[in-house]
């Protein structure tokens, strides 16, 4: 890699660029190109100690701007979550609990803090597409009709349409789109399978199912945490990614044993 062999660019900038590029699933070739352009700029313009100082100041400003941009992105996501909460408090608290569990799983699996930030962001708005479903359907006690069910299945795509034009430093729109995909290809909306599904979405899928089964829903009482854990154990490697299930079982079993 070019940037590893050339000098002059501060390590903090290289590190920051790497993390951003990795989160955006940027190709190595594109990373090289951007860093190479910054290095070329330095070589052309840094010809005195004074310019060197200015360049370092510019790099520090760039880091500051990137951090600020990330904070703004987070605030946009929390503002969106607030909109969901005002219309549908049940979905809002579900999203919050799914986020807590998904981030704990991600940490247990050894994902980077940057990736965990992305999972947190995607999880707190993963059902934002339900904004397109009439509130009477969402809060309806009893079973949904076939039409109501097919309508509810549009929410990952609607969520994706809402989020796709925001240039997040994490794959949030794709994670939201894929959170009902299943490892054997039986999920929706696109019937993706295995590693075609983003790891973030595979983690979100397990946290979502466990939280949904363990909680009370307008159309049924809670099925209980034991039933939820049975479900992911039975379908491990079939519907749900095995490593994610193992991690989730480890966390929740430990959590319960810590309580007693
Ligand atoms: Fe969902």
C-alpha cells in the first residue's frame, strides 16, 4: 500500500481515513487513491517548516470536522428515532432494546468500536419504515390479515428508501434493508443468503427476533426469553448466523445467571 511506504502524513489522519474507508466498505484501490492525493498535495506544497505547521493544522482541522460530521450523523439518527417514538412508542422502545442487545453481541464478537457505532445507529432506526404502515394496523390486537402482513413486510424497503440518500459513514440503509433476510435465503425483501447479508444485518436479525419474542406485542403477550432462546438455538445456522447465535446465548445466559 502506498501510504505505508511514504512519509509526511500524520498517523492520526491515516488511522481516521482507514476507519472511515473500512466502514464505508471502500475498496483498497479507492483508499490508496485518496491517501495518495493527500500525499501528493503535501509533497507539492510543504517546502518549509511554516508550511509543514500549516499542513499539520489543516490535518487537525480535518479530524475535527470528521468528528463533528459523525456527531451530526448520530444526531440525525436520534431525531429520526424520536419521530418514530412520537407515532409509535412500542416500536421506539423495541428499537432501543434491540440496539442494546445488538451492540453487546457485536462487542462480544470482537467487532471494532466504529462498527459497533454503526450497528447502534442502524438498530435505533431499523423499523423506521413502519412509518409507512397505518397506526391502526401496528396497534391492532389479534392476528393480522394476509394483506396487513404483506403490508408490514414492506418496512425494510421503505426504511431503505428513507435512509439511502444520507451518506452515513456506516452501511445503515443496507443494514436496515437486510434485517429480515435469513441465512438460508428464506427472508425478505430479496431472499439473500449467507454472506450476501451484511454482518451488521445478521447481528441485528438475531437481536430483533429475541427482543420481539421476549416482549409483549399488541397482538400477543410475551412468549418469554426461554422461548426466544429456543428459537434461535433451533434455527442456528439455518435462519440465523451461528456465531451470532452463540454470542447471544452466551450473553443472555450469563446475564440471567448474574441476576440470581
Ligand atoms: Fe423489522
